[in-house]
C-alpha cells in the first residue's frame, strides 16, 4: 500500500476502538480504559517519526450523565501517561460531550472536532490522516477533507462488513498496522 508523504505530519485518532478497547456500556473510569495491544507503541512510533498525534473522540457518556468531565480527564491523563511511558506524546485530546440528539457540530460524523484540531495545529485538513473504527469516523474525516483510515479493531470489522461509507478508504488490521504501513514509506 502506498502512502504519500504529507507536507505537515498530523495523525488524528479516534479513541475507543482505535487506542483502547471499546465498551457498549461506555468507558466510565480509568480502570475500564484498556489499551489495544500495540496501540500505545504505535503512537510512540508516530512521534519518533515526527508526526503530531491528536485524539478526536465522541464521549456522549458525559451528556448522558454516565461519566463526569473530571473522570473523563482522569481517563485521558492515564492515556497520556501510558503513551509517555512508551516514549511518545499525544499533542491534544478533543472530545464531544454531546448526545446524538443535541445536533452539535462537534459530534462525529460532523467534522467539527477534526477541523478544530487542524486549525489549532495550523494544518490543512487535507494533509492529516484521520484513523477510526466506525462509519461516523470515516464520514467526519471526509467532511473535514482529511485522509480517512479504517482500522478493524473495535467496531472496524462490522463497519467494513456494512460497506458503503468505507469505499475507497484505506483499511488496516489495527493502529499498529496503519503505523507500520505509513512509516514504511516515510
């Protein structure tokens, strides 16, 4: 698989199903946040190769009252610490706390979070990779103009089997597989 070298190196990751195992009951505490094997090392390898990594994640558990912002921040602090311990860095975590019926501009598949990240990092969204495990992640990337990537971890296999929204999208087994392919040409 061939990857063009982007002018600005930015990778935007979904969280649940890409970095950590997902849960239909929501990740409600740091103890429930469990990294997918290889994901933390993959983020560290991106940083070592000069990529900046940001996370864009829907967290409707906040809007539903299932998790507080303070708890979500503790979960994200744990994620940051795990990546730092592997020698990497997450440059920022951006989350949408809203429920689907709130009709906000930041909840994926809307592109708001991805556009905010691109703006804050001074990156043309067309130069950023956006990695997710769901059709809404792919749609948000497309709407933002980013380069969508589907990983089969999390909900990725079901997304692939559903087809449609992933036509023409690069597909990898997991985040580590995407990073392997990206860095092979970098």
